[in-house]
């Protein structure tokens, strides 16, 4: 593979780190007080799920998220932080990439009608797939330094 300035593995690390920074920005701009104390994030998601055209989304939200709104708020907010940190420093990178891909797919499915969000979720999911199959932890990562994940 011919590249300019950096090696292919280093460019994949740049992509991985950029995705991690994107997750960290998603975490940073969240109104955590609103999410944790007033339930604003999940109230918004519940409204979207209730109007969703796919019954599986409505029933899945009602079965998994609605009974435990406080716990799910913490899961969503801190999953974004963990994904961001893991990808930036390259720690448990394949797990972070798969977790991020699944979270983006969940967001994509829930907000299927919100075109403003779809581009972001699609691009983050695409980066996750490229970074996963390109083994983006080979350069500039704790995983690479520790010899984890081949």
C-alpha cells in the first residue's frame, strides 16, 4: 500500500483516534444533569420510540429501556465516554469498535426518520467497520504496545 506522509497503519490510527474524539464530543456536549436528574435524554428517545413505525422498536424500547430509565441514561452517557477513551488511547480497541458500531446501529434504527442524525451515525458506523477490519490498533495504541489482538 502506498500512502503519503504516514504509513497505512498510522492513517488507520488517525481514523480510529478521530472516531474516538467524535465519541468524546458526543459525551462532552450532553447535558448530563438533564440526562441523570430530569431524564431528558431518555424522555426524548421514548417519544421517538412511541411514534416509530416499526413495532419492534416500540416494543424493544418498552421492554428494555422504559423500565429502567435512570440506569439506561448512565449506560448511554458513559458508553460514549468509554468508547471515546478506548478509541483515542487504543485500549480494547476491537471491543470499542464493535460496541460503537452497535450503538450507532441502535441510534440509526431509533432515529430512522431524523435525517439530520443519520449521516453522523452512518459515517461513524462506516469508520468503525473500516477501523475494525483494518486492525486500526496496530499503531499508536496501548493494544499495539501490549501486543494484544495480533
